[in-house]
């Protein structure tokens, strides 16, 4: 059995964890450093407390660890502190441990204890060097070069993050590409369910039946650049009136 250490239940990971359980029943246990913190979602940029409308804890094995942080949060380094990770790893119950990044205290606790007890540790990251200034790279260099080459596996989200790991000393043989993914079966079911309502939905939103619709699905925050989408749709619609933009967000956005 191996363990997957995650900060908290994350909607993007649930389908992956469920698929791992289907592929190898009982082979993986997820260790959550906290429960689903409503405050962390607000801090992540949504601005409101909420819960996802799909179950995040079904179809795989997991347990919640006790978070001893003074100020619990998934948005700060010190917000996740789980001392029990030490004894758990020391028990050598797991043949390997995967941890999602190194941006929180318990991630480092996991990595250090795996080294101490000679348990293989793999770290997943989608960090990259694009847009990172030279000064910032040099500031990271001593620390990152000291620990990244020691990892048993570097799980990169793509080519850019593979380059990131290599830049800080990871061996090419220890880098494995694990792309981001979505639950395509859920999207297919929703598409099949809503296809008969296509005309009704377009009428509700004032969209002509023959229009070409482009969708923006994301936070209405500057980093997601929704204004660029509006500008692009405006330019296209000026030349082709059949082009329409649709922006999806929660009622509180």
C-alpha cells in the first residue's frame, strides 16, 4: 500500500483518486491534512464560503489527520501542521508516499520523515520557470538544489514542470509526467442530459439558435483575465454578429 498526502479534499483530484481505487483496490490511502475548510476556498479567490456540488470523498480510501496549526488554513505554509505524519511514516506501513507539492509545513514533514525512515517519496508539482525572474530563481537555487535531487520521483504536470525539476537538479530518469485531467465521463453525462434542452437554454440566455458560442468558465478575478475574453468577443462580434460570449460563474461572483 502507498499513501497520497494532500492538503485537503480538492475537486480536481477526486476523479483521479477514484480511478486509482478502481484500478488497484485497496492499494492507495489518501491522508488529508485538514477537512474541507470553507475559509480556504474564500482565500483562494472565490470570496465566499461554499461546498462543491459533487461528492469529494466517495469511491476511495482516506482519513483526516489532526491539524495542530495555530491558525488552520490551506492557504498558508504554517496553516497545515500534522505531527502524526511522523509516526505514520515511521511505521513503514506504506511502501511509498506521494505528496502534492512542498508549499505547506506538513509536506516538508512528510518528505523529511520519508528520508529518515527510507520510505520512497514522490512529489507532484506543476511549477514552471516561465515568467520567473532571474533573481527569484537564484534565491530558490540553494534550497531547491538541496532537496529536489534527493526525491525518488518528481511527478510533473507537463513539459514546463519537467524542465523546472531538471533545472533544480532532478535526474531525467526520476521525472514522470502526470498531466492534469478532468472527469470526462461526468461532462459527457451532463452533455447528454442537457442536449434536449439546448433551444430552451439559449432562449433563456438570449442566444440565437444559430450563434457560435464561446464559454469563459473561471473566477472573475484579474489573474484569470476575464476582461480579455470580453474584449476578444467584442472584436469578433463586430466582424461576425453570430459570435456570442457566455461567462459562467456562481451567483455570488
